[in-house]
């Protein structure tokens, strides 16, 4: 039996982060060859002319009407190109009104890798047989059609997913996240820093980062996206990129940086996801920490000055990012002296539950920190994770954990 040649694919989106996701989907498919990327109607027409793709993956999240003329032109000038639209449900009326009768395929923007693989395989088969089928994995027209089972992948009543494809999807999402997280905390004389991400599954909605800023300041953040899987991985990538961008733009104003990020999340996404974030700017030479907290669990600043325990909770100063256009955040300040420990974490720690349904909660978290105040940042972090694991016992963790421990030594 002859092996079908690879199909040349070009990807199109106005959003750099979605181009990255599309790139990963295409590269994970053995039968596809990526030949180009475009971010505007002019670029996609040039791409069709120069690269001659067999397929075009079109992301129509923003202003689909801006792409209408280009889509019509491609169908008219290059009828051999299979045009696949990734579209949200809210843009469906536009598609039906403005592109009637065009030989287009469509799938949801939230398509998973195994659904994408199955859809593309069917489209390639259709092309080979010279069929004019139209694919819509979100709304199968007739259950008995050959495409029906593929269209319903991952939906109630559907055939089980191919486990190897699902594993590749999760691995790909995990790689996206691994590329974003810092490999190690930055070295700073007089400071001891440790950090770790522990996903509950192959992918995580939690993340942390260290951002070098002007005047030797360091941006420290921990965040939690409200979803799981590929969607959360892409949303995490977007959030992380935006936080880094605006942290550098506003190197002394964490509240303004969070406000700018939230505005971009609301304008660039339509999926209803949001992200809680603790973001602080540390001055290493003074120990001053200027911070804003977007609906995130309170950071814990713990001291044992003169033998007395002191616990300062760095509570939320505003709601989560991506919730409301009117959201605003207040900026607050704390200070670390030698011997102080700052612990930033996601709710995967405090909401971890044991077989009796009891939560780990903040009191146990503080108790472990106090028991290890004379230890290194890494030892404190390890002790916390070990305590959580002992507490939950055989119960599988339901949520991710991201944690940063900062200890001032001198």
C-alpha cells in the first residue's frame, strides 16, 4: 500500500500565542509539513502564492470580517487549497452569512490534539478521494455519516479517545509550559530562593516566574489559571508573556502592570478563563517588596524576630485578572529582614484534601514553615510538599501546586 505524501500546511492568526499553539499541533502530526505562517490578509495571500500549501489553518478569533475578502480570494484563485477555519460559536452566524457555499472546513478553536489529528486525517482522505465534504467537529449533522464519530471525539457518548494521541496532546501542552518556566531561581547575594511546579496531571494551570527589572530589582510572581489541559497551557503562555511584557514596562508599579495585563486578556481572549496572580517587586539591597495581589491566596511573610513569631499575610488587593474591564488593584509594601521567609503558593496546597475530605489549609502550611525557619529555602519547600503528600495519603491530588520560597540571609 502506497504511503500518502505529507500535506503542506500554512497557519494563520493575528495572535502570536495562538500561532504557537497551531505550530505545535501541526508539528505533532506526522503527515503534515509546516511551510509558513501569516498574521494578516496580505501575508496569507502572499503565502499562498509563494509556498503553495495544501491546507490553510485559519484562526478567526478576532474580527473575522477582516479575513472575508482573503478567504473568498483563496477559494477562487487556489481551489485546491483546503481551507480550515478555527472558529468560536459566536462567529458561526458570520460564517453562515458571509461564506455560504464556499468549500470550507471548520472546527472549534478549543480543538484538542487527538480531535485535530482525526479531523486532518479525514480531510486528507477526502482530498484523496476528491470529495467536497465539509467538516464541523462541533456539530455533526448525521450520526450515521462517516465523519460523525470523529466529530464527537471527547464529547459525551463518543467513542473512547485514542490513548496514544491523548498522551501526545498532554505531552505537547507540558512542553509549552516547560519552555516558559524558568529553569532555576536567579542567584542573588544574601538571598536564598527556591521554586517548584507540581502538576496534578501532565499539564498545569499554575505557573511562577522571576523577572529581572531595572536597578537590580527582581519581579517575583506566582499565578493560577482557572482551567486545565491544552486550553490552560495556551492561556498560561499568554498570561506569562503579558506579565513579563508589562512588568518590564512598569518596573516599579505592580498594580499598573496587573491592570495592563488584565485589559489585554479581556481584549485578546474570549474563552472566559481568568488568572489569579501574586506579583511582587523585590529590592534585594533593602528587602523592600512592593506587591499587588490579583485574587490569589495570601502570600505569607514569616519572621522570628527576637524569638517572637510574626506572620504577615499579603492579602488580595483586587480581583483576579481577566474578569472585569473595571477591575483595579491597589499596591502595597512589605519588608524582609535577615532571617525572614516569604512563601508564595497556589491553592493546590491549602485545598489538598485527605481521605476524610479535610483540607490541608493555611494553618498547617504555617506550622510547617515555622518548624523549618532555620532551614534553607529548598529545604522549606521540600518539607511543605512532603507534608502535603503525607496529609493526603492515597488520595490523588486534584489540583496543581506552584510554590516559591524566598529567604533573606543577610
